């Protein structure tokens, strides 16, 4: 079934346009004369409020939040500028996505106004829900049960093939991993990765797919010419959302190799290109250690491909050898807050090193004796919080495979080593990578200071005591 979706031009919501009143503990009332929200996708949302009161309104605040699967309440409160106390007020506030970091299209959000008058009475408007819609493209929608696919470029067969890939992924995840999709998930299929980046205000990079498991949204840039990649990516990103939703706990922390391994597993058998890359890495014993794959993946496309393929292989080894029930138990361990070392041991009875040795043995390799170069190579997981400043979920990013042309960054050259989803975000990765050096420098400086300071302090104490005849201390002791 197909229907028209999001063909709305500029969205203008006149909410309670006829005016509404808020009872003020039976003494006063405030009349809202205008309450508008205008979307300018993908840049900003403009909120406008006009209100009247018999008592001057002294303070106006806008509260808003997002519909995300989050443990924390994510209410943000802003105070619009230039509101003078008056009986008649007109207020606007703009949510600038370029400054805050963008929301994925399809995000659900709410807002309400909080007004305080000169008597100290507070009035709160009804909570109103909105959907951050991408009205740039002429979207169509097809669905299957609780999976919705929105697309605007390509024919119906193209869209149906992508939706079918999602349905197959759902079934595979439920059958082999034991995680079930219980909530609606929306897949937005952009015609190109450039158009996807434009929608979420991305920097150029090699991102091809984004999974927002907290808001049940997947964004992919794929055209009919790279449908095969699109089918895998739909399955992959959907798996991230479903598995992310399978945890009740806010603190479940799944190692990267398992998170990505499960997502690649959901794609079906490893594709020939990745299988060859993995076999080459096995033949050369140029694999990553399990600890190295637990924190993050290299963003260099070539090495990232090894990371994904190896993670798939390790995950498939667990599922094929020990079965679905054990995998379900492993995920339950994460849900209970165990770290992956303990979760592995509690579930399978082996340590990380024993697991690694067993998996390597299954590939005809001896246990790792000393860390290989690949094992100690620092890795950076291409996951980031795309909404700086807003309390919402991070996205899981999937690279465009090396079989696709890589986007050229400004000025040419290779694709950047570090994908940046939002350039205004604080660069934690740089800080963390520089952390040991900083600590070392600080320690050295502190030690030097102490070494120099002690004789100086002792010298001055001695001088003071010796020069002060009233001091009862024994100057000889000081010396
Ligand atoms: Zn992934």
C-alpha cells in the first residue's frame, strides 16, 4: 500500500489558533492569541507565542523534548530573549539545528510554554507533539506490519526490495538472535548519500547509513544503481535499532565487535568482498584482538572492512557453535549491566582470551602470543552524538563500502580518517587519545615543582625562624 507522505511545503501549525485560556488558580487567566510552529527543514524550527493577561507576564520559557527511548527525562528549557514584562507579549524562539546539531527526519518532539506573571503565578500550556518532517523531497511510503519505508527516488520495485530486506532482517534477528521488533521503525531512503548528509547537516565523510535506535529511525542514502549495498545496509541498520531496543536497561554496554557483528549477521551470509578481505587477514594473521575490537573500529575504510568482517565471524561463531539461547542469554547479561568480559564468562564459561583462542583455532590460527600491530592499532568507532546540546540518542554509523566511490572531502585527497558528524561537537576522541601524554606531562611538572619547592620552603622557613627572635622553635632543628 502506498500513500503520499510529507508533501507539505512549509509546515505551519496554528495550534489553538482561536485562542485558549489557562486557568490561573482561579484568580487570573492568560489568553494565548497565537501559538505557531514553523519548520524550515533542515535548518531550524521557529516557535511564536502571543499572549495577553490582566496581570503583566514577567517571564516566558519554552520547554521541549524528544520522543526517545531514554531513561533520562530530556526536557530542555529555553528563555527567549527580549521579553519585557507586559500584559500583552509577543515572543519568538528559533531552534537552530546548525548550532545544536540536527535531528533525524521523522523525529517526534513535544513542546509547551511556561509563563509566569507579576503575582508569581505560573501557567503551563498543554504539551503539543510535532514531527520533524523533511519536506524537501516528495516522499512515498510503504509498510509491512511495524516497519515503514519512506522513499522518493526509484520505482516501486526498488522500494519493495528494500522493505523486503528489512522484513528478512527482522525475521533473522528474531530467529537467530532472539530480539523482536516491537515498536514502529521508520526507514528513510535518500536518493544519494549527499542528499542524506544535507538532511542532517553532515560534514562530508563516508557515512552511508545511520541507525538511531533511541528514536527508531534509520537513514540511508541509496539509489537503484547500488541496490545490493542498500539491501545489506537496510538489514544492518535495522538490526542496530532492534537490538538496541531489546535492552530494558539504560546501562547495557555491548562491545563494538558484538554490536556490529550482530548487525552484519542480520544481513545474511557475508558478501564475497568482505569474505575475501577476512580470508586475507586470516591468511596473513593480520587480525584485530578482541579487546581492540571492543572499543571501536578504524575509520580507514580498508581496515574498517576487516573489523566488520572479523566481528561478523566472531559473532557467527558464537551463534553457530552455542546456539540462539546462549546469544539471548549473553544479551541479557549486558542488560543486567555486566561488562562483556563477565558477560562472556557467565554465559559461555570462557574468558575473553579463551574465546579469542577458540575462534582463532576455528580459523586454523594459534592463540595470540604477542599483540600484533593490528591488535594494538588505536581504533575509532564511527559513532557520534549527532545532536550536540540536545539530550537525544547517538546514531550508529555504517560506512559506505569500498566498492562505492568515496565522497571527496573539500580540497580533494582521501576520505578523512575521522568522520565528524557535527563539527561543533567537542572532540572527545582527540582528548582521550592525547590523555596519556597530558597526564605524563602534568605528573612531570608536578614532581619538578615539588622537588624545587621543598628546599625553597625549608630555606625560607629556616631563615624566618632564625631571623625571628620571638620564635620559640629551635633553629637548629630546621637546619
Ligand atoms: Zn553497524
